[in-house]
């Protein structure tokens, strides 16, 4: 149980275009979703925390207008990378709170901007 | 704010040897502690966690970790590793009564050689 499905698993886009990444909770309601970014051989850096029906809370240094997060329902949260550039190439992972201090992670999205 | 330090970025060992992956944390309040494992191009899977009670916690695949409050450590150990244990391991902390977000260490790449 407590599975988060993340799509796409990889995407290549042209510089200047936008890319949307989806995370769906399949068998539970995710009131809180976390979005992380992971650079090669580095740790996960929290980008933002989204709560269903409200605006996301972004970490310091993360551009709100560039990384748009929407959490419109209890089973879906999306991250849109707007006007993507090569420096946005990274591995993006979503995570949802499950029960008491449990977290389940999506399988990640490898974004390559060319 | 809390922080996590994983002292070893890479740990090579031979199959069936014991291993210890070190993790130290810093926080002004009590914390919950986690170990996650990540295989290439995948999300994170929970290995084990400490919330309260016994300071020694175990996973189903032979790993264990001990919470040491005085040394602010949560080292991960396995008495005999397998080739399949080769992966990236992340230690993470969450503040009790805080924002629920996880703060990760930089990770330790465990490579088990035959």
C-alpha cells in the first residue's frame, strides 16, 4: 500500500519549453506532498511542500515562478518547470506523507533540457 | 534548523563483510531518524526509522541502526553484505513537532564487490 506513481520517468525537452511532472497517490489520500531535486551523486534538496487546496511553500532560493506546483486534489500533485534551461536538468522526486511519520517516494523523473 | 552529515561518500566492501555507514545529525529539538536506500534512477525506499522506544531498530533485510542521543548519531550496520546491497544510502532527519519535512544527508555509495 501507500504507492505514489510519478510520471514521466524521463523526459527530454528543448530549452525554453515547459515540462509537467505528475505524482499520483494510488491507494491513499496525500494531503501533503514534497518535491525534491537531486543532482548527480548528490543528496535530495527539498524544493517545496504542497498541501492540497493551498499554495505551495517553497524553500529559500527556489524560484516560485519557474517551478510551479499545483496540488488541486488529494491524489494529484504536479510540478511544472517553466521555460526550462539546461541548468534545470536534474532528477526530480516527489514524496507524500503516509500515516505517522511515514513517507513514500515516487520513482523519480529524469529531466534533460537540450 | 536540522542538518545531517554522512561522513563517507563512498564505502567499498567485499561480499559477506560487515559494513557501517555513518550518520550524524544536528538539531535543537528532538528528531525522528530515517535511513533510505536508492537504486540507480529510482526513488527512495525506506530501510528503517527511529521514532521512539528502543534505540536499536532493524530492517527486514538484515540492516540495523542505533540511535545514540549523546553522540547525535544514527549509524547503519549490516554484519554480512550481499552484492545486491550495492546502492546509495541516505540518512534523513525530521524534527518532532516541526514542519514534517525530511532533511537528507549527502548519501553514501555502498559498493559490494565479489
